[in-house]
């Protein structure tokens, strides 16, 4: 089987020298095997040479991937709205107890504390995940619908909105 399916998200972990890749068996993947259609995976590659280090099955196609400060990896679930966590050293992902129903989790990035994260829901806006995986809506409006990509730099979130027109990049300043 091919080392990667369709790539939907990437996150480098400089500490462990791994590149985490969220992949899915999308119809756009050339030569996709019937058995791979709709399959989701979280794949770890060696940053130095691209060697396949691990692959972890996901219950659905992913949205994006983020690495937390403890080496755990979060993956957003594009179809169910779930967020999955692969704890450092674990062999299987587990769904986080969000406490709310996201419709289509997409862009995700670690919070400044390295324990929590921010995740974009394509239909509702941006949620803050605490260290236990509970989600709280922090930025939701008509203007924030359709976020596909999300990254945090310092106390700012940058959102790539491609699910509404016009497509744009939005900067959101975070407070404490």
C-alpha cells in the first residue's frame, strides 16, 4: 500500500523529529485502491529522510493535525466533527469528550499553554479545547464560517476561509 493517501494536514514536531501527516482516501487521489476509499490515517514520517515510522487508523477522513507540548497529536474529524488524540507513545487514537457537537472539525493548532488547542468548525467558528478535551466556542459569527485552515502564532490565530466567498485569511487577536 502507498505510504500516503491524500494529504490534508501536516505538522512537524522538531522535538521528536517527526512529521505528522493527516491523510485520507479521497476520490482525487490518483490510482486510489478501492480498499482505501474513505479511509483516514495519521502517519508519522522521519523528518530527516521521510522514512515511514508509524501509521494509525482513524475512524473517518481527517481535517487537520496538531502536536501538543507533551508530544500528543490531535486530529480533527472532517465528517463527524470529532477530535481525536494520539497520546505520546500510544498506538491508537481516542475521541476527546468535547461536550458539544461540532459539525465539521477542520483546522487545528495547539494553544500557547501546549496542553489545549483551538479547532475550527466549518459551520460554527473557532472552539478552544481545554487540556481534558472539552470544547468552548470562543469566536463564532457568520464571517467565521468556512474555516479550513487554522494556525496560532503567539497570541494570534490565522484562519484560512475557503468555505465562503470571498476566500480570505483572517487574523484573530486572542486575549488571556
